[in-house]
């Protein structure tokens, strides 16, 4: 038995836990498991009677430590090291039409598996028993890979599967968000077996996810009862094309669509604190970064991907995937990719939010602790960051007993926004009732 000071409980208590699942996946004593909070986040639950105080969870938590890999690229932030940039789509028509961002990630992984570079890929799919619940998994063939297409804009404890990685033979490719990759980098520093097995890292551009409360709100807005949902997609292109709208399919195979603008309007209220504080939109510590080709010419094909090739490994993978007919690529300037993703404004917002977070007496994650923050930020930036801080603290980052609803005045403008606010209130009440009943 250990005391909580030897665990990552302080990360959870300070609302900094990203729910990446690394601590759960690498704990040698099995003293951690992922649970969902009342406000729809994922955090580790610590079984203190099992804890041996080895400290491995603290060594691999990206909110407590900055990996040597990340420290090495700070000089090039927010872009990170870039060897080449291109737009791309998968040549496989199934990947390019059903996959996110032209199926580029699926094209890369399918080449890596079929060429023998990797034996398995660590990806995210949907739980076969619950279409609303994503789950991380290892796949070992391209047929199973097809079931993992599409982005999940909600919490995913990807690195929980590191437990399985440690028990599995062979080389592995990993696809994840910056929060997953930062902790994976620390795990590779501290655990030789993981360092030897992870041979390819594909990182997704990220501007923040929503809690499961956001997912529940979108489902409720569709009018479909959660128990009747057969399929849920955050970005379905069948209605209005790229970049896609929310779709909910019921048990009668009827699809209901919610405009992308509604998802983006709700996102501000369901984005967790740790996403506000994350500086790495562009996924700087991977071999290849992938995201939507906003503002780029994709030969008239909407929905292609922008690739930032960061390492020699990434360069070889992309070149050979193009040569073998898995990808179609066109070189572009890295500045065009960064401008399309608005990487510098995203960095500035994160820095300003971190400054306000610190100045209001909160604990900073390790990255910003290692970086100089402005002591006096501009009035406009300060107001914007403080407004986001108040919303985040009110909606999802306080404990369940502190959560309460504040109806911002701008939501009163327009019928849709009134409906948005009302459904949000009902969603929160429903989640709180469910939490009390389960307790």
C-alpha cells in the first residue's frame, strides 16, 4: 500500500489529467483504471491498496514532466521540426471516401502493415456493444483497419492499450493526438520494451476535443434516444460534403443530421481545461503529422489531408507509400499548412490561457512551467482567456457538486442558440441524475 503522494492523484485533482491512459497502461501493479467523471471526462481511478509507489505513473505523465523529445523541438514551436509538407489522399477509394481527411492515415497504416514495416497498429474504433463509446485497440490487418475510420472528437484513453503492447510481440504503429503522443514519448523514454516496439508514430492535428457531455448533447439535439443509436459520426460527409456534419443513425437505419456549425457552437462549452492549456496543435513529436487541408489546393478534391513529415522514418514511409500506390501526394509549402491550421494563433491562445490560469492561482502543466509566460497580457487576450476560463470551470472542470449552469447572453440570439442552451441544461441534469443513481 502507498499514499496518494506517490501517484498522479494531484494531476486529477488539479483538473490537468488528459485521460490519455498512459498511467493505466504501464502500471506494473495494475493499480489504475480509467473511469468517466460526472462531467464526461476520462481520468484514472487509483486503487491505493495495489499501489507499490514505484513512481512510473508520474514519470510518464506529460502534465508532470516534459519529454526530452518535446524539449528538443521547443525552439521550432508551434510548428515543430518539418522536413517536408504535402497534401495527400489515399489511393484506395474506400479509405479516401469513408476515411477522415482523404483517408491519408489509413493509407499510411495499410502500407506499413502490408509492407511488413509494422505488425499491428494502435488506433481508435467504436465499441461494438455501444456505438457512442470509442475504444482503443490493436489491429493486425487492413480489413480491421477499415472499421477504424473517422475521427472521434471526444475523450479516448488510447494509451491504456500499452498494457497489451507490452504483452504483444512485433512492431507497432501508433496514431494519436498530441496528449497521447507526449505521454507515449515519456513511456518510450522510461520503458525499453515500448521504445523497441513503437516504430512509427502518426500524429493528428488537434484543436481540442469535447467531453462526453458534448456528445450527449449532440445526440439529444438529433431527437434520437441514446438507446436507439446504431451509429454516430462527428463528421459525416454524406449530407453536405466536406468537412462533414454530425450524423446519428437510429435502429431503423434513419439518419439525422446536425449542422457542423452547431457542433462548433457547442464545442466552446464542452472543451476541457487541459485542451485549453495544450500548446501543441500540430503534434510536434511524431514521425508524420496529419490533418485537414484547410486553405490548400488539393486538385479540386475537398477533404484531402495535409501532411507534415518530421523525421527520416516519416520521409521513408511517405515516399514508399506513394511509390507503391497507397498515397497520392502533392508538395506544398509548410507555411501554407501552418497558415491553414492557424497554428500561431492557437499557440498564442494557449499561452494566454496558461498565463491567466497561473495568475488565478491554479497549477500549470509541466510544459508551461518550463516556458516563460507573459505576466501582463493584452486586455483583449486577457478578457478572452478569462472568459474561456470561467466557462470551462463552470461547465466541466469543477467537481460534480460545483457544477452549475450559466446561460451566456449570446446564446439568447436566435432560435437555434436558445434550443442549444436548453438542450445543454437538460443534458447536464440527465448526466448528474445518472451519476447519482449509479452512486
